[in-house]
């Protein structure tokens, strides 16, 4: 059995940033495991710009953003294995993996960082009636075909779901000569960033049908059209509102799911809302010495935030390995209140009095709201937001003084303010 101080599972943006964070904090014996043939993860197929504005102060494409981190990995001579699939993770941090050159092998790690990213929901999760014709893709698969392989999946396209990948692919397919007939969204609001709604749909006059869904996919050998209908507040199609749209391709952009099969098998406690692990402020999971970061923890909308969180996880793993930090003493569990869908981290150690960046998403689109942290009737923090939406992750920064006052009665909630 091989041994290593730190094993990082996943070589995408989170894994790369975590490796750098750990290395710069004093850990040199690092092995990064990536199942793809190159580092960078999903960034390699995201050739549009908009990356790096927060992290580097410049606008980069996905491959350019990944390249910056790859160069730092090479400079530090951090070890990585490509085309390597991790099969199992044990609670005592034994990682079982396989590749074509080493076969099945195991690594005993002092600490492990989970950075496996996320995957797309498929048509099968939606139970849409119809045959199984050619021309049905997830938005990410279509992106890989267009940007990585040079193939155009279709010429007349309907997209279900207005997540960021779906919005970006609406623009991408249009630029490649396809006609995007409509983007349908079952919710009364888009699930993507506002800038993507403007730049990808409005700038190209692509219709966004809110409170609509696909109720039928038509075609036997190849998609020939879809039936789209309005939905009520419960998301159920309204009879008599069906509309046939001719198309040869359907793209699904209906949400992302953290790749947490390894965590589930290991018995790591998961958050039922995010689908990722429950973590402390240092991104340690319910298992000692196992950390999580990036989209495997909760789905981010900006890769800049992924990198920031992953570097924190890397530094935390380094402290654990170097025994500069031990998990003991009392812990605090933060609660979600009115209007808050989830928050990360969910827990913190009471003795930790450093500033805390608390990420959260809201349940609905609201304007002129106040984000409040209270302990019973005692107000600890409040900040006004002109607009919040479920598609955009928000955060608050709590000072060390506020962190020192947190208890198990603390609740983060959203309050609507009068105009």
C-alpha cells in the first residue's frame, strides 16, 4: 500500500486550488487523482469568457483559468495521476483507485480532500413521456461535443431549464448556426446568473418561457418536436396550454448533482438540500481528516468561489496533517430560517474566532430584502440586499467578534423590507 500525507480526489478547479493551498501551507507529499486525461475538469470545455474576474481581476476563458492553476501545479512539482478512477474511500482514509498502468492500488492518506465536482441531471430524472429518439442531450454533453469535438448536435433546438450551462449553450448553438426555438423553465424565474440571461438570451432574441415545461418529446428515430405547456404554482402542467414546437434537438439543463457516491459509501453525513457533505468552517466533513470543497460540496455559480473555498480546504488539511489544529471542544450548528434554502458551512467549532464567510442561497426571487442573523431575539448581523435570486449564490462575512457569540440557537433568515 502506498502512503501519502494528502490525497486529493478530483483534478478540476477545486482539486487544483486545494493542492496549491495545502502545498503553500507546508504539505509537499500530495497525490492528486483525476479520472480524465488532463487536469482542469469542466473548465476545459468552457471556452466562453467570464472566468477569473474575482480571482485574477481579468476576464478569462475556462481553459485559460485552468491553465493558470496548472502552471502553479507544475512549478511546485505536485504529483498527479491522470486517467485514474477512485473506487472507494474508507473512514480511516484509505483510497482505492485504478488505472491502466498501476491496476488497482491503495493509498493510505493522513488527510483526504474530496473535489469530484458535480454531474447533470438527466432526462430519466424528469420522467418526460416519449420514445428514445436521437437528438436528446444534456447541455454539458452538447457543450463538450461543440467545443471539444467540433460537432453540432442539431439545427433546431429547444432547451429545458435555464441554468447557466443551458443559457450559455443557447448562445453557443446560435453562434454555430443552429436555431434555438425556446428556453423553457418550470420555475417562474431563471436559474442562471442575470448576466447570462442578458448576454445569452436577450442579446440574441431567444425566447425564455418561464413557468413552462416539456410534457412530450415527439419522434421515433430522431426528435421531430416537443410539446411545451404552462405549469401552475405546483409545477403541474395546465390542461389546454400545450404548444407544439418543431425541433430536432432537445437539451436538458435541469440542475447539477454533487458527485458524492464515494462520500455516501464511506458514511459521511450529507446535507439533504445541497447533496454535499455537512462541513465545519474549515471544510472538514463528519469524518476526521476528510475535507470537501467545490461543487462536490455545493453547486457554485462562479469558479472564483470554488477556488477560494478549495484553498481554504487545502490549508485546513495541512493544519490537520501538521497537527496544528485538532477537532475537539464544543461545536455550533447554524440553522436556516425563512427564505434561506441552504447555507455552508453548516457547523463551526466554538473555539474558532476567525472571520467566517457564510455562503447561502435563497428560496425565491426577492427585491429589497434584509439578510439577518439572530440568536433568539438578539440581532447579531444584518445586511440589506437590493435583489436576491436562487440562481445566484450569496454570502455574508461574519467578524471574529460575531463568530465568538454564535450558539446553536442562531438562525440566518431573509426579511422583506418595506419599499
